């Protein structure tokens, strides 16, 4: 279920909810963006209830637990971010108008991405990157340029970043060098290429700390990661009736 599913789940179970649960339901609906990236304890503290109460509430409206409800809220957040500013538009009359439209969409997606990632997450990952023995970056297909770009910047800053991609040297030999003191960053969006997923899986089995940059909680990269950054590449209805594409 997505956040719209959450709303429906609350409506379907409204008659059986206690007054405290009704209050909690409204709080979550009003603060879905923050709840989507909070713990049960943080949500409970916000409404002066225990984390156990939050978990019981999630189960009371049909979820297996708080984690499943939070995942649904995240999916809804990503969907809403993609919908903003993405309505069908007429073809711009000139290149200047097209440029304005493109940058407006880009700015909105950047703001959506900012809302989806907590500052504390960035601080945690930054500390791990600084402490790491080596930093490995992997991204294939359309995310390959991003992986190259991130590798170049982290190499300039830390002096210990390496691109870990198929076709970039002996991948088997590189993976043998990955260890528990390393951080491996994987970048991938729908459609998730198996090369990046397999590299993260092997790196995790070797004890490395995995950081994912991906687009939704159901992403296979997110399931392998210790920390995940959400980067929105929302669906855009392109101009002139052409087929929708991914952005960026």
C-alpha cells in the first residue's frame, strides 16, 4: 500500500480505532513526509505515546508493523514528488520557453530530493566515508556518468575513491580487495541493472558498508544497503505527445 493506501486503511478501520489511535492517524497523515523517514520511537515522542503504541496502530490498520507502514508512506512520497509539475504540457513555442520549463522541472525534483533525505543521514554517511579505508562507487547504464562524477569528487576530497564497474579493469580482482573497512556506494534507478545489484551483494558479503542512491524503498539496492539516499527521477510527460521518459 502507498500513502493513498494508508489513508484508505485508516478510513476502513476508523470505527475500531481508539481516540489515541485516531489522533496518531491524523498526525501521520499531516506529517507523512517526516514520518516516512522516522523511527517508531520518534513518531511516538511527537504525539506523547510509546513506540509500542505506534507499532500496534500500524498493525491495527492492516500493516505487518511500523516498517511496512513507513515503506508505504515513502512510496507515496516518491509518487507525489513525481507528480508535481509533471502534467501534460503543450510543446513550447521556442527554445527559450523550453529551457525555462526544463529548469523549472529540474528545480522541483531537486527540492523533492532534498525533502526525502534527512541531514542526519548525510552526516552519518560522511563520517563513514572519512573513516573508510577505501571508497568504491558503482553505477551502470544511465547512472554510469553519475558514478564517474561521484568517484572523481570523492577521489579529489579523500584520495581513496575507486570506480567499481563492469568494464573498468578486472572486476573480480577489485571485488577481492573490498573488505569490512570499506564503503561501497551503489547508484541505480528503475530499471535496476543487475551489474550494480550483484556488485553490492558481493561487497556486502565481504563485510563492506553499503550506501545506496536509488529511487524507491522497493529498489533491490535499498534492500542491500545499510544507508540509503533517495534521489527522485520522476516520470515526466514529455512535450509534443512523445513518450514519457525518466528525469534526469
